[in-house]
C-alpha cells in the first residue's frame, strides 16, 4: 500500500492503526486519519502513533490507494457526501460500518467502487479479532490480498458473502459479549464456593484460553472433547447436567439467532434511512 486514509478516529480506527504499524503493513508517514471535528482526538492519534491527522481533503486523498470508512454508521451519509468527489474506482474502499451495505455506499458515493465490507469485533483492540470480509465484483485480486493483510493485522480474517454478514454479526461480532457474560457467571460462582476473586479470574481466563486452544489445535469436534473430560458420575458430569437441565446450550443458540436477526433489522433500517438522505 502506498497510502491509507482512515475516515473516523474512534477505537476501531485506532485498533487498525496500531495493527498496521506493528505489522509494518504501511509506513506510518503514509497513514492518514481524519474525523468530523474532534481535534483533540486527532492530535492524540498523531502523537501516540506518529501518523498524520488532517482536515484538508486534498491532503488526505492525494495518492491514496486504500480508504477505510470507520465513522459511526449513522454518520455515513454525511461523511461520504463530504468525500465523494475524492473517491475513485482505482481505490479500495474498506468499510467497517455495521449494517451499511456495499450498494448503499456506492449509492451515497454516486459511483461504482471497489469495496471490501468487514465485520470485525472489539477484540481487534488486542489483535485477536475474528473478522469476516465480503467484497464486491470490482475488487481486484491484488486488492483482495490487500484487504486480507489489513484485517490480519488485528486477528483472523475470513471471506464470506455479504448476505452472511448478519449471521457473522450475531456470532462473532457480538461474540465477545457472550464470553464476558459467561466469565461474569463463573466469577460469581467462584465467590459463592469460596475462592478469592483475583485468583478465580486468573483460573477462569486460563481455562478459557486453554479450552479455545484445544478446539483450535485438535481435529476432534467440541462435543467429543467435552465427552472425553466428562467421566460418568464425576464432577464434570454433575456440572454439565445442570447446564442441560437449564437449557444453556439452547439459550446460546437462541441468543446468536436473535442477534443475527436484529443485525439484519437494524441494517435494513439504516440503509433505508441513508438512502432517503
């Protein structure tokens, strides 16, 4: 990449700035960022990462080959309208705008564009995002690789169809919150059975890391791994029986389906609203 321009300076934009620089994907002098009006935030990003902040659109877009849309989704129409004359068919437009379709982005820009639309999650802040990426037919092979490398700077990246992004949102986009919810429950139970909270936290975190690594490295499905540590009449069986009696697995399935449905509902409403603009 010669030059990357990021529209929006929030936490997700910062995660990518950090990942890009740590992985040497773009020279810091060629990373540019802007936002609507928060100069304090822009100054912070400049000083913290040694990149360039600017409100001069000519300066931001000259020789740019990748533009990241990272503003709040509700601000997409205003922001894209402001920069639309600078967007060209040669650029790769990367969008992390939840719920905003690629067709809507082209409609707001008033031209056909090469777009990669992605759904990262908040674990991007620590380089552990699970990101799904959809591309349109105008993305070239080299731009596809550019997008892959960009999202791999903040974690795992996988390509899907755009129609699958709502499902991804329900699964991995909102997924960290489900795990935090589980950790909350485990911490509360630890206190009730007499463990000190800080020690319990360490044990819980390492248990989750270890279990995740087992699933990642083993060819065995999770169900088999679970059965292998569930001895008849043992402690694990006693615990799992309570989970099954309370319908915990079905609750998680319903949770993810509800989140995916809500993602589609919100996305449709947002796209309709932006098109009215």
